[in-house]
């Protein structure tokens, strides 16, 4: 097979999984390690077919399970190569201990979780949104992982590139929460030309990272000495200082945990901002993300057509949660959370708004129909009147 370009600039008509795979290739992916599981498998298959044959080719390895996948990706990243894995449902559960290791070792690695209905084997070929809390609290200990949620095939590409940049800039694992609908949905999307695409590399000694025009603090994000380089590299799951040397003192532990949080929170404003749609005069604002938000937006348009003032607050970054933007937009207006979960998104919404909100949990293995969302809007506005 002949060599192909890493960045296939131009217009494409493909699925969300393929867009995520192309984003990884365009970002300079070198090592993909994964295990096939529905509905993420087509992403892995596309990487397997192309990564060994792109300019500056990388390596693909189908591992024996998801535990091996995440740990191999961590090892690859410690050779200063960009690494990625993708999974769904039970595979994401198996990766949790490795994700915790990536956090404490400050390892850049992109983890795509294509959500499906659970628990356990659940609904392998149907969508769900039941790993929102797992993305934040799935592994043990205190940590914060940047977590992105695309809602279209174009965003699968754009946020795929964002995920690699976030990981490199902040030395952190990054999670992309897609879902079964986006995995197979085909839409037009555009891959920019190479000169229009910001692709950054992690800091090394003497070289700071400039990300979206901002210099990343080396005190919050220390340079990463990688294996095989001139300076020695230290990587451990134990508590350690900025150089990687083990230090189990109380002061070191407290300093480490606070820094791991602060380096994400300090640069939260550089992460994808929420989409606000027809919220200026809205009487009720829907909060949603992923493919569910597509149905919610249509429901808002239908409501407006009937003279009902509805709006949409769509999350693009789930963690850290955009609490300030949510409070500013919703103020004292009615809020409705729509999700393919029994109540994972409503938890942070109510927590940060400090009040109860309306809820439409939809657990039928499909996107909530816009008509069902519209009915709920009408019910809320009737009660309000």
C-alpha cells in the first residue's frame, strides 16, 4: 500500500468514528493500542488500515484486552510519541486503573469512549450516556480529566484534534465521550489544510508550550523527560515530586494532588466552550450533550415555531464542568436536563445551580425523540403559567 498524507485536507462524508480516527492521524498519532468492542471497533479498524502507511508512520497493536491497551498506550507516550486507545462500555471499566496511572504519571494519552447502553453487556449496538460520571470518578483517588463531548461528525474531528492538544499541553489523559449514534452516523465534515490546523507538542527542557496563544506554566505542568532521552526519566504510580522521584511525605502528597487539579482548572477557558442556542429570551433552557443535544435543538426549533420560548445549553466540555457559564445563562429561568441516563447529567447541573431542575431521562436505547422533548417543554411552561 502506498504512503498517504497524514492530513487529508478537504471535504469528506464519513462517520464519527472515522472522523475521530482521521483527527488522530492529523494530530501526529504514533501508537494505537486497542481491543475490538462495539461500537468503537470501526475507529480501530480505520487506524489499523492507515497508521502504518501514513507519512512518518506509526504502530498499531491489537492487544489481548483493554487493560493491556491502556497500559501499552501509557508506555508509548513515555517515549515521547502520541498515543491513543478507544473502547466502549465494559472496556472503559477495565481501563480505569490504567487511567488513574496516566493521571498520576501525567501521561498524555487520548481515550475515546463510544458510549452504549449498560450496565455490563447491556445494549452493545444501541446508544447510551451512562459513563459521564465514570469519566470523572471511575478510577480511585482524587483527579480531574478533561472530558470532551462531540455532537456531530465535524466535532468528532475537531475535538479529536483538541484532545491531543490538551493532552500535550497539560500532560494529562483526555477522554472523548462519543456514542453509538455518532459512531455510525455519516455527515459531511471538513479537514483543514495543515497550516490551518494547530497541532502542538509537549514541553521538553528549555522549550515551553504555547497553546492557543498562551504560554503554559512549567510550574503547573513540568517538562516531561521521556525514556531514551539524554536526561533520566522517572515515572511511578507512587506519590512523587515534580521530577518524578518518590516522596511520600504529607506535604508532597497535598502539593501533587492540588497541582494535578489546578493545571486543568487554570486552563479551563481554553477547552471547548458550551454552545448556547436561542437562550436570550428563553423561558426554559434545555441542558444536553452529545447526540441527545441534536434532538434537543430540533425540539427548541419546533417549540419556537409554536411560540414557546425555549433554548439550548449544549455542553462540549463535560469535565471540568462549565459551572460559571451555566449559572450565567440560566439565572432564574426554568431548566430541563435531557439525557440517555437515569440521572448522571442532572447531578452536576443541580449541584452548581443550587436548585432542583426538570428532568427527562430517556432509557430506550435510542435518542430521545424531539416530540417527547417538546411535550416536556409544554408541560413545564403550563405549570409555570
